[in-house]
C-alpha cells in the first residue's frame, strides 16, 4: 500500500533506539518514552511552506503530535509540517 500525505503533512517512520541502563539492562518498550526521531517516508504539498524537507531526511518532532497508523505491520505517523522541530544533518 502506498500513502501520500495531503496538504502540508508528512508520513514519517519513528526511529526506535534501544535503551539500556548504565548497568547494561535493556528496557522494555513499555518503559520507554515515545521516540521523537523519525525518517521522512512521504511528503505532501509543501509549496506554501518555507520548510526544506525531502524523503529520506531524519527529523525531530513534537512528542505527542500526529496520527499513528499501521501499514503492513509497520508503525508510521502522519504529522503536520509545523510539528517538525528540527532536521538532523549528518
């Protein structure tokens, strides 16, 4: 299935980072905070926006923003471009 965001929205895939304590214990998903980093998978119409985001960019977004969806057993978020806080540059 292919999803194309409408308007000034993005389809992003959260980046899950493994969390360990200083003692080396891996924390379960239920103990982790929501991820705030994601990779951009699809871009809507950003012509009216001054944001320069393209597919493949890694971004930091607001913690509880967007709508979570599941596509072929993968978790994605449809998010408004204004909820993107920063672009991660290498």
